[in-house]
């Protein structure tokens, strides 16, 4: 009886210690939640980008593999850095010059624009002075905001650099970290978890192919539309539009605003044409292209994709939206494996 009571007291103490240890771990996790989110996003990007690194490492010239191992990652880094450098050298200066000239000419062009707007019914009540002063305050306020928010932008840049470096480390040493993680799981369920996670990784790789397909479609179509409408820097804007499609919702909004600003340099008809194109394309992509391409790749219903994008953007902003669908894939595979009770035939 005494031994049973001592065992019971020991169990109670163990439960109490476990409770406080769990509470402490949750509190620490909450305090470093930003860092944990950075680790998670970097790990997901490493999983998604690993197929590109593997494909690069398989490039062979005769019997020589120039991009074997870490050289594949170095080649990928140099290619990305070179692409950004070429883009920044050739594309950004003319666009920035045009935007600066547009900003300088806008107050002088506003009266003529307002006269055209007043031709619309009920628009004749617009006060020219109020609109011009509002635009001037907006421009000066935007410049002030850019100056005062320098620290916030610097923090974002540091997080991006840290995430980039972490992604590289996960790609280089991901296999060792993965085996170390599995070592905490008992031997029998370890094989099941390993197979489940590898199945999720395969579906994430297919998501990358689907996302690249959507980016290519939008980039090509937007370039054609810009050329037909006669918008300046059509090729540059097409590349930007395709690349920004990687960021759900916000990427399309930024592309639309940028294209409309460039089109406004010449005529409002081109602005209207750009707006109509984006409106039609987004309807087609959201209702037909994305559900079919993504569903065939990641095997998720359109509702799950849409909800995951909303949750990801609400929890993690742009980074959360970018990893929302791979996270939904991971969760769905784990749920199918461990929670869904399949009927045995």
C-alpha cells in the first residue's frame, strides 16, 4: 500500500512538472514566435526550392558535373543575383525617371484631367482646389512616410536576408536536420511519418510547378496586352507582373498600380485598357486557371486554397500568403494519414 501511494505521488509530481514545462515552452515559443515563423518559412522554401537545386546538380557536360553539390546552390545564387542586377540596371532607371516626371507634372496636368472628369454626370461638383491640394498633401505625405519608416524597412530587409541565409542552410544541411528530427520519434511510427512527410514534400514540389505556370501565363499575356496597348516598357512590366504573381492578391495589386501609372504617362485610354485586362484575367485565374492548375498539382479543393490564402495573409502577411498553400498541403497530408478514417473495402 505504501509503495502504491509513493508511486501515485511520483506520478502526480511528474504531471505537475510536465504541465509547468509545457507552459514554459509555450511561453518561450510565444516570445520568439517571430523567429519560429522565420524558421518555418525558410524550411518550407528550402523544401520547395530543393528540386531546382537537384535539377541544376544533374547538369552534365560529358562526364563533368560542374554544379555538383554546393556548386548548384552557388550557381542558383549567381543566376538570381545576375538577373536582379541586369533587371535593375536596364529596367529600373527609365521607369523611375518616368515616374518622377509624372509626379512633377501631375499638379500641372490635374486641371485638364479634372475638366475631363467633370464631363461625367454628377462629377461637376468636384472642387479643383481641394483635389489639387489633396494630391499635393498625398505626395508630400508619401515622401515623409518613406523617410520615417526607414527603420521598419530596414527590419524587413534584415528578416529577408536572414530568411534567405536560413533557406540556404536548410538546403545544404536539410537531410541531416531531417534525420535528427526523425530520431525523436520511436522506430515503428518513424517510417510512417517519414513516408508521410516525403509525400507532402512531393506535392509541395508540384505546387511550385503550378505556381511557375501561373506566373508564366500572366507574364506572357500581360506583355502581349501592354504591347498591343502601346504601354511603355511593356517587356519590363510583363516580367514584373509575372514575378509579382508569386505573392497572392498583393502581387496583382502592385502590378496593376504600377502598370496603370506607366500607362497614365501617355493616355487614360491605356489606363482603362490595363484595368480591364487585369479585371478579366483575375476573374479567369481565380475561377478557372488557379483552381484547375493548383488542384491537379496539390490535390486541394479551391475552397481550401482560398481559405489557406486568407489565413496565411492574416497571420503572416506577405510571407504567410506565399507559404499558405504549401502549409495547407502539409496539413492535408498529415490529416489524411493520421486523422481520416478510411473505409476498408
